[in-house]
C-alpha cells in the first residue's frame, strides 16, 4: 500500500468500471472521488474537495464530454494531470498538456503507473 496525498477524481458512467478503479486506487492509498457525469465531476472540481488528478472517460452522458471536462479542470488546477479513457470517442482528440490516453479495456496497473508518472513521486 502507498500512502499518497494525491486525490484522483474518477469520472466513469459504467458502474462496474468505476467501482474497480475506485477500489484499486483506494487499496493503494490514494484519495478517490467519483462522478458518473461531467456535470457531477464539475460540481466536485468546483467544490472544496481537492482534486489532484482527473481520470475521465471521454464519452459521458450529458452535454459535456471528457475533453471539455479536462479543460474546465485545468482552469481550476492548471498543472493537474489528466488521464483520458474510452473504447470509442467518435470526436476529434483535444487533449490538454501533461495528459495520457488509455484505451479501454485498460489494465488497472497501467493506469496507476500513469497516475504516478504524471503526478510525480507520492
């Protein structure tokens, strides 16, 4: 287990995938917040809880996608790492700097490695 001051916001509309990612990250000692939609994620980002890393699906229910969510996250946290994921986007990529893309299905260990790489030593 890693004791980490890093808090990851997991934005995933598939409950099983979200639960697996949250369990994995919590088991490693990360702080974890979760959201099902980009709007739920924005409410968290704009609230009082610290969000250090954004892990977001690109295709989400509602008017905002993961690309737009990352842009809004960066307004609040200009250096915050972003990890995008999708099985199929259907829209042109619009990644922010200091980000990574993980195609579904992904390995949980690979996601954790990207979080560590992008957020620096825990």
